[in-house]
C-alpha cells in the first residue's frame, strides 16, 4: 500500500449500487479540491461487447453455461493488480475506457481522434501525472485469484453489498429501464453468473475495510415479481468496519451526527436508508483527508 499515491477501490456486483458510493466520493473530491484518476472496472473486461457475445456462444457450445463478466476468463485481473501496484509506487500506469453509450463514444472519439462505437474499448493510455489518488469503481477492485492479489495494493476498500434479493430487484429494474432487457433475460443472466458471483464477487467483501449493506424493511422475498425497488426510506443501511481503529472511526461522533443511527455490535453502525449518502460523506471525508495528509 502507498502513502504517497493512495488507491481507493469501491467494489460491488452489477446492480449493487456502487454508483451511489461513487457520487459520495465525487462530492468529497470536489469539496476538498482533490484530483483523482478515476478507473472504471468495465475497462478491464477481456472482451468488447461483440467479442463477449461470441465468447459466450463458444463457451456454451463447449458445455460451459456459466461464462460471465464476473469470472477470470472474461476479465484482465492481472492488469487490475498491475495498475494498482504501479500507481501506488509511482503515481503512473495505463488506463482505458469501455464505451457504454453513443454519448461516451462521441466524447472519447473527439478527444482521441478515433471512430469507436458503444461496446468498444478506447486504446490504453498513460495516466496523466499529478493526481492525488486513484479511485476504482467496479466489479473486481479487491479481487484475489491464484497469483493475482489486487486487494494487497488497496489503501481503502469499500464494499457495496445490498442483501441479495434487493440486489436482484435493483438489477432487474435498472437493466429493464436503461437497457431494455426483459425480466426473463435478466433472470437468465443472474443464473448464469451465479457460480462466478459466489467464487469471485462475494469473497472480496472479506478484504474490504468498510461494507455498506442496504437491508429493506419491506417484503422482498420474491424479487422476480417485485413491482418497485424499495425506496431509501424503506430500508436501513448496515455499515461494518473491519478495523475501526485503523481509520480512527469515532462512533460517538457518528451517532451524534447521523439521526436515528445505532450500533448493532462494536464494529457495526446502522443508519436509516435515507441517510446513506450523508453517512458515507461523514465517514469517508475524514479518512480521505487523513490519507492525503500522510502524503506529506
């Protein structure tokens, strides 16, 4: 881990809500005038959209019905670890972008002079010098697999882990609204990814420093017939700290600052769902400030 070039990784499954945490970090970076290099986890997929479809078809033809974006065969785990290590040591490294939309493609084509479309990757490019820290958000920020150990290079690891039924509801509604997928197709994707989810996504939350787990207070027993995603006011957020002393977590201060919060055990703070973003900023801002002050 690096004091001079800190690495922050936010990791969670598809539909888990990592974008909420990303917005909280962006707010802190903007307020504190911090210049991060932002790394998107999708940029470390092994295949672009067209090649991924072909790889899935080939895997299925070979009898593998569980080939997915969650597993090692569809990702560049070694490059994630290599980037974290290099950045921590030098503040440098290579990144690229996965283009999700026409808007993103137009933005990067103008910047790079390319003619790329949605579902493709931009070329690898050098990170500009002078950034304060690295911020990764994606599926595999703390992945450990065989010879790969990205977690060892992360200075602050954040897990976003809603209970699984809620995670599925969020994914179903997001993929339907944003990508036009049918509920049946989304369920098929969930089932196909399950082995990799168990083997490569879930274990990461044992390496994180802080986990944010949203727990609904309404019935989500059958996520596949849910008519709506539970609102923040229909949930609580369980915030667990692996080692509170490591980051100087002041629980009495947090309990005083966050209305209706309480401790469920010596390392776990529970807050109302509507206070999740506020709680993140109250917890994370001092940690980031301390990390940067140590750069000296």
